[in-house]
C-alpha cells in the first residue's frame, strides 16, 4: 500500500515539492502517493487541507507525511492540528537562523517580496524571448548578447536546456545546430568563430539520439543509427579539435544539463 | 556589509537554492551574497568548498551561512568541518522520517534515481516540443492532445507560462494569441470552441502590457496605451461572457502563474 505525502505551501509549493521529492527518494522500498497543495493562504483553505489529510488517516492508511513551507504562522499552526506527521521547514530552520543572524525573521510575504518577483519576471521573460529568438541558429546576429551558445547535433537537447537556463536563472542562452553540411567542413562554422569563449557542446549516445529522432521522423535517414553515429562521432571530434567544453546529455535530466553547464562554464545567474 | 550564504549540493543544487532563498527572504534587513555550489560530489571538491568558506571568515566577515542538501554522508561530514553555520537539510529531516516510516534511508544516489530521471527527461522534452509546436496558435490541429490551452493578448505571458509548465511538470500546454481580428468578432474563435474545457485566460494590467510591448516595438500603435487598454478590456469581457477562468499576470512571477493555473485548473503533473 502506498503511503501518502502532502507537500503544502502558502506560495507556489516548488520548494516543498522539490525538498519532499529529494527526501522521499531516499526510501527506496516505499511507494508514495504525492500530493502538492500550493497557495494554502487562508484559514479556510487550511481547514480543507486538514480535513483531506485526516480523511486519508480514517481510510485506514498509515499516517500521511506532511512537509510544509508555510510562512504564515497562523495557517501553519492550524495545519499542525492534522493527524499526519508534520515536517515544518520554516519553523525548523528559521529559529536557528534568527539566533545566528541576531535578527527576527519576517513571517509576512509583504510588498518587498512582490517587487523582487516583478524584477525576476522581466529578466526571465527577456531571457526566454532571447532563447526563442536565438533557437536553432535562427538569428546569429544576437550572439554577442548571449551568455552562452549551445552547439550540438539536431535533437541532442539544446532547446530545452536553453529554455531551462532562461526560465530558472534568467540566463540568455542561444543555440546553434551543427548540420550535416556544417560537419562536412573542417573547424567551426564562420558565425561561431567570433564567440568561441561562449560555446558549449552537447553530445549524446547515438542509440538514444536515434530513438528520439525516430519519434520525430520515423524510419527516416535522419533517424537511422548509421546517420546518428556518424554525426555524433564527427561532432565529438570537432569538440576535441576545437577544445570546446562539452557535456554528454544521455543520462541527465534537463535541470542537470542546465546546472552542470552553468557550473562548469561559470555563468552568472541573472535572477 | 553583506553576509555570505552558500547553497551546497552533490546534485543540481536546485532544492538547496530554492529553500535557501525562501529562508533568507524572511530576513528583510540583511543583505546576503548568495553562492550556489552544485555537484560537490567528491572529497576533493568538498576540500575546496571548506577552504572557500573559511576564507570568507578569515577576511573578517561574519560566519557564512551554509545550507546543504548533500546526500553522501562522508562529503557532508567533511563540509561540516568548515567554520560556517551549517544547516544540513538531509540529516535534519531524514532521521525523523526513518523513525516514522520504519525504514532506513538510502544515502546513495544509485541506479533507480537515474532511471527516474531518464523517464522524466523524455516526458519533459515531449512537453517542451509540444509547447513550441503549439505556440502562438501555430498548429491548432494538436489541441486535442493539449492538457491546457492558454489564451490572451500578445505579450501577456502565455509562452513563458507554457514552457514553465512543460519543463517543470511535463504538462502539454498550448497557447493561442487572441488577435485584434479575433477580438472584433463575438465569442471564441472557431478553433477554440471544441476545446472549451481546456481554455485558461491570461490578462494583464494595460500599463504593464504597454511597457512590455514598447520594448519589443517602440512607439508603435501595438505598444500604445490606448491599444493595450482596448485589447485588455475586450478580452476581459470575452472571458466573463464565455465563463473562461482567468488569471491576472501583472504581479506574478512565471512560476506563480504556472502553479496557480495548475492548481486551479486541477491539472495533473506528468512528472
């Protein structure tokens, strides 16, 4: 039987969800039913949450796990009345932090918070627009404004990685697909040569590449293992010859690809 | 003087960063210099981290705050030797969870983790491709496969919101811009009528819309406050008449828009 876990927040729930997933992933043998409840920002909503948690208990299940990142003390205390096992992130960590910093924490998500978010919003939108405008070599004249330019064969993961960097960190990431034609010529394409320091390569296992391309264009030469192997071999040789740092995306999630590139290329987060 | 905070992880660092930002945001009066150090997955890297933290101390600063989500116990214990104030997320929460669940936690990021990630990767890429293919009304024939279709005037935040839902949750989000022409006719455009249940509206403050459009096309009619006010008024009337649920994006960050829509439209996360 599955154990139920609730990730509860009075905001987006992203922190609670991400922390909860990391913690529960450490228990291999146990299956969890995970439920995220964001925007629990009133006592009325808190009442419904407590009812929902207690219903799980009453249905004969084991105590649900509750992990919350609720800033509002009143709502948090109300939810603490539930019959689940509560892991409260803010009360656990804010007290020691208050002592260390010699300051009281504000339990309110006041106006200053909203202003920060607005600023982050604009940076993010700008970065997303930049990525979309500079996707797949569409507009190479903006490369001087790019923080990074990903290069790789078609379907090696460039676009999602660029968009993740844009959305999560406001980084302006362009990408350029090295086509068969590019790969036939020696060295980097002309349009990339002036931006050497910003180039980062993606490579991928040819079998996986073939599988991905096959979904897009079944039984095409483009998706054949021969073609994929050839392109990957050629691009990996190019990366070595031109000393372009690169990452093999085969076993990585989009956020792993993005955060590894940011870390290794020492890119500054804009948000 | 700024206080330095390090967010350290042996993985992406996304959880540490997001939790750290949330906690420190509760201390209004203190300025922090925040440094994220992901992929600290060897004792060698841990040694460099400790050196870096202790250097901050020696430069006469106050104790740095260290918040870590390191799964590997050996690395975690090594970093605990530093002179900073350490908030260790896993050791704080895993012990009580082990007692509650009656099971030991695995301190390893073994093979099962990688498989989960691979699966998530594919769902994510599929969702991102879906969003890009169905961006700005480009390919309305795929709307039956969409989990949600965002509608709104140009530059109201549709594309970033769709991409965030795709990347973070694997949700297939299409979007359709309601053009001036669409807005002149009564009711919903033909191509949306069969998908009523999936439609979610975005609206925005006309002043902010004008500012955003102005950056894109300065001094155009498109960016004029008159035009923006007219479009927003018309679309809000349409949302009311057609009973389309909607969200005003003006003061929200992309993740807030995305998580609010997911929550209110009761969308299932695919990852």
